[in-house]
């Protein structure tokens, strides 16, 4: 996939989906309580930091991620 196509955001959403399913179905073995993300280099690692909820540059309430009917 091309640079800037949203691979990191997709990965974060899959991890969040897994965690939310684990909270909803705590005994279901299909869902995990842990995630391991391996970043190949410091550039990718720094880009991943933006997805952490405590990061100051996290994207919140951005029009980019709102459904078109809410714009």
C-alpha cells in the first residue's frame, strides 16, 4: 500500500475492535486482552505514537474521520 493511505489507522482500528469485543465478551477466546505492535524503525515508531490516547497530536473530532452525513 502507498504511503499515507491509512495503514496505521486501519491497524489501530483493528486492535481497538478486538479490545472492545473482549470487553463485551470477556470469556470469548477469539479476542485478546493484549496487542503487540512491532515497528520497523524509528520513523514508523514515531508515527505510531500519534495514535496513543495521551499524545498531544492525536487526531480528535477531525472532519476527515466523520461520516459524510455528519459534515
